[in-house]
């Protein structure tokens, strides 16, 4: 009976260690910077329009698909002019030219975090944003 009890204890200990190692591993691969940005967007974001400064061919760092890198300038709520870059799907970016208006979203807590409303988004970003908003 004592041998069975010790074996169960060892199995439980191993399962506990494996579970703890899995949690630590999952926490280590989380994209912390992305989570931080998305939390800022979820808690305090502002929609506005930006002026397109430049449009260039590019490649999405998320999917590897071709996209159009759109550089834009906008004025935040405190009146400071800021620049941002977003990767737009090619079909949408075709209508973009320097001087065109582009709807964007920026974090009011840190306006340096901005993106075009129709930008190509990482599935992880979409999931984090929904989770942070409680959707």
C-alpha cells in the first residue's frame, strides 16, 4: 500500500512539474510588446483621419504576402503631429495616393502606437484585442 501511495505521489509531482513548465513556456512565448499595444488600444483608442504621405510596395511581416506600406501623418488629441506606417492589402492601397485621407486608430495613452483601420493584422493581435475588450 505504501509503495502505491509513493508512486501516486511521484506521478502527481511529475504532472505538477510538467504543468508548471508548460505554463512558464507559454508565458515565455507570449508577444509582450504586442499585448502591451493591444491593451492600450483596448483601453483608450481614438479614431481619426490621417493624410497619406507615401505608398510603397512591401511584404507583410505577418503572412509574407505582398502588401502596400502606407506612411501617414496625423495629429493626435494634444495637437502633436505624428507619423505612422501600416501594411494595407494591395487592392485597398491602390486607391491610396499621397494626400489621400486614411482612417486610423491610435492609442491615446501613447499616440506612437497607431495603425490604419484596414491594416493587415496578425491573428494574435485580433485575438488579444477581442480578449482585452471582453468580446
